[in-house]
């Protein structure tokens, strides 16, 4: 069976106090019904109907945010990358599956890319690329949580490998500025080495590029709050400032702990930007309350739920 070559493209536009979208996808990617969150974000889930990635698969996503738009893009379920190494006589060393996400954010827009977890099976080879071009006052938030092997079944990544590249470039009146260039490769010794993950099975990254510079005092307060949000969670968690934003890392054994910490940071970043508190996407399956003592998660009324279909079509 030939590998999948799938594409999805989305364009978000501001219409009054709402954000609407248009776009399309090729199999096995599928756009699900969008919802208008009470804070004005258009929440849109993506579905990968094939059930997982195998060697040679390629996914391409193009996400464009028009002026002043606000969008939250997530996935319907955790993504799986199946083993490739030593699975085929034709490709005994395996084949890489690749996912490329390109974003273009216009003036005053906000785009949040919050997929559910990625699970790499024994022998999986996966390369992820995220490229973001921001207007001077646009903002982007991205978060990824990766599990190396089905650890509950006693399985690790084996001869598999995961590569990640994140590039965020801001377009300014006098030229462009790199906000972040971050490249990682985790596999083999890097998973067990104390200079790598030290045997941890879960790794997570969160990156926020702010719409405006954050002064030193406000950034110090923000980082202190993010660090306080680690209370009660297992794993090693660290965060630090970027030139105009922040980055956070998680390493440990619990995808839930990584998810909870990132959700708490998400709430702080929304507040920092003067936006409404985040709402958990409807397609996220867990019935959990990640916020801890940082905020009260708003409830969706039946009236707002009924309005969502019209707001984001």
C-alpha cells in the first residue's frame, strides 16, 4: 500500500466579534465542525482518519490567520506513529513519516496550535516541522506532548527516532526577526542519557510568541506564576523568556502532568494578552480539571453551544 500524501488548508477571518473559517483537506485528513468559543476563538478540530502514521506518510498543513482573527486548532485524538524500522524487506532501516505545518499570521491575529498527544511506537521514525511567519503584533501559541513507546505495555522507542523543528519569524517594519529556531532529535542514547531525557518517556514543549514586548518586571512575574503552577505535578518542568514570549519544557513519565502544566500556562498567557480564559476543546476526551488553583474553568451555556455552528462556518 502506498504511503499517504495528505494536505489540509485553513483560512481564518474576523467578522465583527466572531472568527469564521474556510478551508479543505484531502484524505486521510478531515476538518471537523468548528465551534465559536465564548471568548471569541474559533475552535476547529482536525481528524486523521487513517488512525496513525506509517513510514513514508506525509501530512502538510497550511494555516492562515487574517487580521484580528482568533483561532484554536486541535486534533480529535492522540496521533500515533507506528513502527517502521525492520518492518519491511524493501526498507529494512525504516522510512520516515513527516508532518509539516506552516502558519501565516496577519496583523493583530492570534493562533493557538494545541494538538493532542503524539505516541511513537517501537521503531517509529517521525519528523515534525513547524514554520510560523508573524506580523509585528500577531501572537502564536504552540504545544506538543510526545510519548516515546507504549510504556504501559513495557515498550520503548527501540531503534526509532523523533525529530522536531520549530521556526518562528516575526515581520517588522524594518525587516524580519527570528523569535525562535529550535531543532531537536530524540532517539537511541539521547533517550537514556542524563544529557538527554535520562530515561523519561514523555517530552513536551510549549512556545508563546507574544503580540507585544513584555517588560522585564511583567515577564518575571509571569515566569514565577508558571513555575508555581508546577505544584502537585510529577516530572521536570522549566520555562524561560524569549525576546518576545516564553518557552516551557516538560520531561517525565506523565502525559497528564505535561498537559496540566501547559493548560495552566495557557490560562496565564491568555490573561497576559487580555483575552478570555481558555476553554478545553470539546473533542479532548479526558474529563479532567487541569487548572488547579490558577483559575475557574468557564462553563459553556446551552445558548452559546447552539450559536457555535453558525459562528464558525
